[in-house]
C-alpha cells in the first residue's frame, strides 16, 4: 500500500496539520517577484505565498544547458505548488547531507500533531480533506430517490453519532449477550467448564457477528498454486497486542499496560477486581504462549504451507475436528466434504497450539477468547468502559484516543462500508479529467521499467523475457471500478444488510456477519482479476499491488493534493504519484513478487544463477537498511521485514525518474516554479520527498519501527536517493557524501 506503500495485504494513519505564518524580509521579496511575474494574482493565490517559510534558499546550480532556464510557470497551480514546497523546505540543510530534512524540515518543525494522533503526514492531510467532504454528504437528510446503500451509510453514521442512545443502552445488553454465548468465566458466578469447547465458542461468535480469529486465522484466499481458484486458509492469528511486545513477557511496559486494560474492562462489566487480576493474568500468560509459538514477521515472508485434503489435516492434527470446525464457520453459506483442499500455513504453530489446548484448563482458554471478543466491541460501547481503551492507547502510542466524534464516525463508516463511501466520493467529488493523465503515467512508467530490464547485466535472457511478460500482463485499476456508478449493482450487493440508526453495537455485529458471509460465498465463485468490491474503496488515500492477481490499484483518493494534479508540471507528478506507481510496479518483482508469475501462481520462473544474484543484491539492501539507527527510540531498522518495501522504493523511484526524462526529451523541459532556484529534475526529487513528509510522537515512532513492514519515510527517502546516481548528479552530491554512498545497492 502507499499509506504506507506496499502490497494489498499490507498496510499510516490520518492526521491534520495547522497552518503557520512567519514574517521575514524574504516574504516581501518573494511576493514582489511573483507579482512582477504574474502582474495580477488572485487573492487566494497570494494567501499561499504568505503561508510559506521564507528563510534564504540554498543556491543550487542549474546547468547552463538546461532549456528551462529563464522560463517560469505563470499559472496559479504553479504558485500554489511553489508555496507548498517552500513551506516544507528547511533551507539551512545541505541536500547532500540529509535530503529528507532538506525537503521536509520545516514541515516537521511547524506542523502540530493533534492530541488523538500519533503522527502527522501528507497522506493524513489529504484523508482529512476527503473525510470532511464525506461528512457533508453523510449529514445531509435522506433523499426520496436515494438508493438504499446510501441510506445504510447514513444510518450507520447516525447510530455512531448518537452518544445519548449508546449511554442509554449501557452495558446490560452486552452482559446479556456474553452470558447467552456461554459466559465469560471471570464475570460468571457459576461457570461449568465441562460444557466448554473452544471451537463451539468460536461457532457462537461467528453466528452473532463477533470476531473468530483468536486461536487460528480462518480466511478465504486465492490459491497461490492455482490463482483461478480460492482456498480455505488456516494460519496463526493476530494477537491482542503486537507479538514483539508479548514475547518479552509480563515485565514489558506495553504488556503491563495491556494487562491493566483487560482487567479494567472486566471490572467495568462487573467482575470482582481480585478475581479479574488473577484469572486474566492466566489468560495473558496463555496469550504470551501463543505469541511465542507464532512465527515473527521475518520468518513469514514465504512460510511453509501444507495444502492438502481436510482428511489429511485431521490425521496430522487429530485434536481438532477440522471438517466440523470449517463447516460450522462456513454455514449457512456453503459446505465442504473431507476431500476439500485446504491450506494450513505455519505448521509448527498449528502443531504446538493443538498441544497447548490439550493441557490448558478450559477456564483459561475461555477467559482468553471472551476477553478478545469483548475487546473488539469496546469502541461501540458507553464511555464508562470506552475510557479504558483511551487510557491504554495513551500508554501504548502516546496519544489521547478521544477523536472528535464526527471524525471517528466517518472513519468507522469508511472502514465498514468502503464500497458505498467510495461510490459517494466519486459521484460527488472526483474529477474525471485527471484519470486519463494518471493512467498515461502508469503506462509510461511500466514501459520504462521494461526498458530498464534490458540493462540488467545480472539477469539472463530467459528470466528477462519472463519478467517482461509479467510486466505486460499487469492490470491497472485507476481511480475506481465503473460499478460504483451503477445503482442497480450497489443495491443488489447490499440486499439483506439491515442497519438501525439507533443501534450502534448491533449494527457493527450485523456488518461483521454480513461481510463474513460475502467473503465465504467467494469460495465457490470464479476468481476475477478485476473485483469491483475488493477494489471499490475509491476514497482511500493509498495504492496497492495484489500478488495473487498481478493487479495494481490507484484509488481516486490519492489522485490529488501533494501527490497529483493534472495541471501542474510533470516533474512534480512524476516525483510524487509517479514514485507510487513505480513502487507498486516493482512490488511485482520484490522478494515475494518474484516468486509469483504473471498469472499470480507460485512458480519458479527464474534461472538459478540469476536467482542467486537477486538474493545477493537483496542482501545488500537488508544490510544497508538494517544498519540504520533511529536514535530517538534507540532502535535499528529491520532490513529483513522491510526488504519488500525497500526494493520497491529503490526500483520505483528509478523507473519514475527515467520515465520523466523520456517525457522531457519528447516534449521539452517545462517552466520552473516561481521563487525556487531549482530545475525540473531537482524539483522531481523534492516532490518525491515532499510526498513523504511526516512527524511522529516518540511512542508512535517506536511502534512504527518495531511493528511495520514500512520504515519511517525519512529512511525510505534518504535510503533511495543515497543509492541513486541520478540524484547525485542532479544535486552535485560527491561520492562518499551521506546522500551518495560509495556502496550503492540496486536490483531493478
């Protein structure tokens, strides 16, 4: 994704900045210069000028041969773009010493992180603009001729906003629900463990719209052995707290905060404090054992997977009634027999957990399952229990999680019904004019990537042909699927979903149940590379690559702001959205993508010698980025888990830059931006860095470094430019400087 760039199954946060106004003599100089150039400027454009940080700009040499010398863009979009760039720059920094701080230093100094957020970045700023627009639509009254899906999102939004009703309902109905499902032992006066099995509890959760992936992750996925089919996947689950904290044990500060949180939830629901502490400590120890049995992300890039009939899984792991377990989760949508092929990923985890479940008291397992299920519903409950979630988030990420209510509700609706919100966004706000322009950029960058393949001396001829075939077979989804404009299609898809504007928690459970049934139904449906539902989140500020389909998606949400504007110079677009395009293209050839062919199947299409050369080059990136220290949190980056993003970053920016040079050669150099002493190629790099400007709280930065596939953008930007001969040439950075390292890593 792009919100943190990466594949579809990977995933930044959304934030808002504050404008700042500085006074200095150079502001007057810049404004006078712009006035002389333009003669007449609109008042709105002038405001952009006065919002900039105008300390003296470093003098970068512009080659005398540059045909753009003397030409300045006279359009308002260029004035606005110049103001945005100057507002982010820190002109006191040498770009050859720290390019990211040069391009984003003033962004970091002058943007304020809101209390309920852990960071602020460009993606969040654009998302905030979109959310404000969506809010206006959601708060309009129902229209007589409005289709039902649009009524559904308004009903969900209103149920979220209605805090009085949430408080009125209190916790009694939640307690009744828990009791009806068999009871959370820590809350029950009498709890009979002889009637408990973990899988029967999972069935009950499933039928009531609660989560089920607490011991195993159950999913319907594309079969990586045959991408024309789907397969049932059994894998290790996500945990209530990041694995990296849990494996450190009970004395870890994050684990201590997590334990306090779970005890507080139980107490709020009526548990006696001493009993809650004792019993939930045992459930936490159980979860720590699960964490230690699970594999870290470093070992899961291509884990050992068993694809076999159900009957074989029952023989290998006889403690679990696999056929019954799977069919009860699939019910009432479909049913399988014991010859159905399933995929069991993380074999060691499955074996170890089945042994653990045999020797763990039922009460401990039940306390763990109900604790996880209840925690998943906290955001829908009254403030007297929700406040404990706020407190935990404060300790974990250093933020006050009390988001403005409307903002929280827009986020909930967008996450729950992304297709409908995408339809609302493109129908009300998206401009079609930029769609073709962005699509042309994709075509240009793919062509450039293919051209670059011919220059790879380490790749043999046959592997090169296969790589070109995969590139040419990539499907591009730009902005949104056409089905979002089709009322009939939307109405039919959401038929049967019932939401009540006064029942927030029940709405959440109804949605979980409805969407789970939709996903299960796909097991018997043909696999379509273009899936309008999966790709319908058009209001998303992100981009995606899907390994199993060889599909790249650029939602409408990202085709704006700092990332893209069809009217501004191409060097800005190629630096920002062009980088995103190149990044997603290169994901098809990162350490995971290279194992999958043009059709999305796990096939070895590499010559053995070439594959070894790829691994050697990938190790260069792993070592290079893995040695980078993040001094604010006393951590180093993880080059192994980040290698897919690192490879995509370095290959993506190269392809986009070279594609821009080709465009420039064909159409000529573009006019430059007013008030900025940089040529178009330098502005390409500045635009690239500006798209990644971000600022963190320390705890959020620590969480990002420890838990994300994506390093902070400071290290992504500086790492990529330090490996680039093109950047070094454009900014005259000597070899051996920090932004032009002697040992450069390169694959694509």
